[in-house]
C-alpha cells in the first residue's frame, strides 16, 4: 500500500526537477536582461546630466548676449 505513493513521488521528482531547471534558466536570462536595462538607464542618466549642463551653458551665454545688447531689465 505504501508502495503506490512512493512510486508516484518518484515519478514526479524528475518532472519537478526539469521544471526547476527551466525556472532557473529563465531566472538567469531575466537577470541578464535586467542588468542590461540597468546599464541603459545609467547611460540615459548620464545623457540627461550632459544635456542639463549644456543647457546651463546656453543660458549663461544667452544672458551675456542679452546684457551686451541691453535687453535685460535692470
């Protein structure tokens, strides 16, 4: 009588093991994709910082031009 449940468990163990291997494979793939996304976000942040810095320089340049042309209010 106990032989039946043991046999069923032994039949399911390899199937569970295969599914676990599939889950592990997917997890490794997702980890790599997440790492790639993190790198891309970091690069985008660097781009935003560069653009912000450049906009600040344009603003300073524009202020100097306005001052020279006396377009600013005193």
